[in-house]
């Protein structure tokens, strides 16, 4: 942050906007003072309008690491696209590549169509290859491998592992050995794949081994940290329910505490996560099943209204598990059908296939179809209102 010191000592220069943005990342993402980080980010953007230098880098830092801690995640997509275009136009292809990676992360976290996301990634990775931005190319290809597994593009392969479709596994291994950030991305996406396919104990074990916030520590402010905390937190709660092991319960509580802390600091993107973890915690404590059902239904409503198909599907699936434990089989069947609808619209066909194999009898009367996010919301709202 030497350029930040120079700005403070000698005044504004062409690197001052980037310096202020980096200071905002330290304050917001590292020290987790979201408001102060946003003050620095706003100053950086204001200064950018005056000096018009280092535009791509400044926008990338602000909207990939700071702004989403205080504003809705989707609001940062367009500025990152602008940063990408600016970087390509000015020759700052490194900032352009990092901006697009963050853009992809936001699309993934906010339940953008996985099919369309694959199309975006395919174009992006080829551009990065042409521009010889190897790090961005490798990260992009790993995301592509992951998404194709979730989409079920290769049904003949092991659904619990990804890689080897667009790039040989040997080459992927060399990438991971040569760049710790690539290895960290691979580990995180493998854990998320376990999580999506219901292998909660495997995801929780990876989290215990690597750290529940390993991605956040390695890439402070990364938008993918939301999916990291969701996958590891829910998997830890689910593993604790399945195995009764205290190590999973401890980890779940740590992640739940982190989410509550972020929510209390004004992060609008973790509110539904807090409700989901409240439901999981209540389900784990056997005497509060009714509270768990209420929280799951509340999370489904919030997620569906916000277009968060992944969260809506996950909550529906987890609620089905709880209904099954309570021997409420008709309710469980309905929730499984709803989960499949949400997953189908998202494009998570591998997940739908897995659910159909596990619960074929419950799903055969109503095969997955495109979901209308408004479906069942009014019904759920009335049920929640009547329960008060």
C-alpha cells in the first residue's frame, strides 16, 4: 500500500484511486469493517471520475471485494462487466480477467442459469488463452469443469468428481501444483460439488482440513465466499445430524456465528443464510422441530422471491428430510417435488438425477418442470402468518 501512503503524503496521482480501493479491501474484507471499507471504495470511485486512470483495476477491486459487502450482490455485476470491457480496451487484460472471474462468481452465487454461465465461461477462457493470462485461463477452466459436472453433461463419469473433460486431469494437477490459488479453487469447488450432491460429511471433512474460510482468507472479499460459507455451514449441520459428532457441530456454530456477524454489520446477502442455519440448528436440536419447519419455509419464500433458485431448492430438500424424520410423508413428497423444480430451472440436472434415483417413488407423479418462483409463495405466506 505504498501508493496509498504517497497519496496521503504528497497528494493525488494516477495510482491514487487504486490505492484507495486496496485500502478499502483491507478495511472491509480483511478487518471486516464493511462501512469503513465502503467509505474508501466510494472515495476511490469519486477520484476515478476526476483522474480517469486505472479504471479497470479500480472498478475490479471495488466491486469484486468491497461493495458487495454492503450492497446486493447482483448490483455489482454490471460494474464488473464495465471493468472487463475497459481492461480489454486499454490493454489491462489482467484486470479484465480478474473482473470476469468475479462476474462469474457472482452469477454462480446468485443462481444465474448454469447453461448460460457455461457459454460465458467458454468465451472468456478462450480470450484469456489468446491474451496469455494463464492464471485467469486456468481458474476459468476449473469453473467450466465444475459447471459441466453440475449440469450433468457427462453422465458416464463419476458424479462426485470433476475434471478431465476439457483439460486432461494430469494437466489440471500440474496447474494446482504450480499455483496455490488454483489448488484452493479446485478444493473449494470439489467441496461445493459434494455439498450439492448431498455428500455432506465429505464436504464437512474438507472444510475441517482446509479451514471453513480458506477461500476468504486466500482471496479476501471474493464473492464466492458466500457459497463457501453456505456449503460448509449447511454440510456441517447436516453431518452433525447424521453422525452426532461434535466436531461438525463446532464447525457449524463457527460458520453460523460468522454469518450472523456479517448480517449485523449490514451485509444484505447473508440474511437468507442466517435463516437457513437457524433452521438447521433447530432441526439439530430435536425439541424444536416446529421452529425448524417455520425457518425453512421462511427461507424458501425469501429465496424464491429473490430468484435464488439454489437456496430455494436446498431449503425445500432439507425440509423434505425433516418431514421424513417426522413421518410426514406427504409433506416430504411435496417438498422434494418443489426442490426438483427449482434445481431444474437452475440447470442442476445432475442434482435432479440424483434425487430421482434416491426418491423415485416420491417424484414419479410429478416430474421436474420449469418453476414459477411465485408458485406456493402466497400459500406459504398465509401459513406463516397463521402460525403467529
